[in-house]
C-alpha cells in the first residue's frame, strides 16, 4: 500500500491567502464563504451522548459498537431507501475525507490502475489515486465515454456544483462497472440537503437503493458524513457501507493500522443517526441562507447553475460577460467576501466560483447586502 506523497499537487486553499487578506481589510470585516465548515451548534442529542460516554478508558473496536452499526443500518432504511443492510456491511470512519484519500490504496490499487472521478469535483478524489500510485482520470456523466478503470468515484449531490444523479444514471454506472469488475464508490455526504426538483420531492437516490442495484451490493460502497447534517465536523463522525466483502477487507486493514473511532464519538454518532429532528432544523437554516444569497447573487450580475439543486454551495458565474474564476474571486474579495474559485475543482470549473452557505445568519445577510449594494460585477 504505497503512499506517493511526492506526486501530490499543491494544497489549493493556500493560494487563497492574498484574496483572504484583501477581504479581511473590508471596513465591515470579512465574510468567509470559501469553505463548507459548519458554524451552527452541535445538536444537544449528540453532545449529551458524548458526555455520557466520556468515561471511556478502553480501546474502541474498529468495527464500531453494535449499537452504532444498528443505528447506521436503521438510518439507511429510514432516510436513504436502503432496506435490509446488515451490520457487517457498515463501518464507522474517522471523517469521510480520510476514506476518500485512502480508499484506492486500501483496495490495493497502484501503478497502472485507473481511478475515475467527476470532471468537476472535490480534489481529494484525484489526490487519493495519486497517493496509491494510480492514475486519476476526470470524466463526464456518460459511462459510454469512459475508459476502463478499477475504481469509479461518484459524488451526488456534487461538491461543488450541487448536481444530483438520478436512479437511471446511477444504474447505468453500476451496469458499466459490473461488466468490467470495477468498484463504484459514491460520496453522498450532502444527501440530506436537497432544495429543488425531484431530489427535493423524492429524496436523493443512493447507490445502494434497490432501484439502482437490485438487491446486490457487490462492488459498491457508499460514504456518508455527519459533518453537514449534524454539525459534527469536529467529531470526525462518518461511515461507509455496501459490499460486505469489501467492508470486511477495509476493516481488516483498519484493524492493523489502528484506525479507530473514539468510543465517545461512536456514542454521539449513534444518537445523532437516530434523531431526524435536528437534521430537519439544520436543513431549514441552510435553506433560509441559500434563499438570501440566491436573491443577492442575481443583483450582483451572477448566474446560478440551474442544475445545482442540492448541497451546501451556490455554483455561480458572471452573467453579462465571460470572467475567469480568479477574476470573480478578486471582485468579491474587494467587497469583503471570500469564495473558492471553480478551478479548485478541475479545469471544467473555470469561470465559476463556489459560495458556501456555512456562515451565520448575520454574516450571510451582510454578504447579501454587499452583493446588492455593489451592483453587477464586471
């Protein structure tokens, strides 16, 4: 399991430092909408469970407590339309980013292997392939255009663009992968945050949904995180589920390497997964902030991607004239608003910026005021 750190690109967010300094010089302070880190309180149900489990002198199990695994399977049935998932088909992970970064290596991929990921995507899919010594390849949505690969990453709802894959699109990927013996890993961390269209009405489909894969999860893995839905980013509470054989293989490697979720965090995660009320409350906070920012970006001469129907971000471009991603970052920084350039997410992100919904109501309202008062950008 070689880790090829020398092959890594520069960490993209470091390049935002000049724009951040410019935004921070604004008389009314910076509004940082560049990173999707939660700012709202961790729900009491999770904090209380963490406190109650704080006396935790022994080593936790890699596979997690039975209570946690049962909470995960119940959550999949109740919230994701995946009934009948067994407790040996799920595994807690220390956040989902480590799974994204390490999965190719943990699956034994290396030199000569190809890892596919969306062409506009979270950069860690690319980084994880490089860490394993494999070759990352960005692809469009149609599997008919894809090269052969050992691993396919899906991300629905997508970061940064908020696009959602339909049951039909997911099923097409599963069929393509099974013809070639490839593993499909679906990052579904924003699935509880759907705003428009069929996803809002019927829910975001999961890769493990019977409508997608029948009753067979062979070759399929789903990643999920409680960072967004439950404001547990600081707890590093996440999970993966799917193919029992793959989960067993990953569990064995994690046992040997000591990748253990702390016992109190397992208790907090168990409680959070069983409680839908706090998730609904947080969703409404983000819905309100999204509405405020959507109205304001139009006044600033920015167009929101109409296919961006879910997730924690607006995916916008200049409306009146072409502008590069960094030109938009610079223009918004002069208004004291920091955003992420679309090029952080691959060359197909050029001309776009990602605007996060993860700021307080007061800061979101301040950003909206600056967008309206400044007039159209360009």
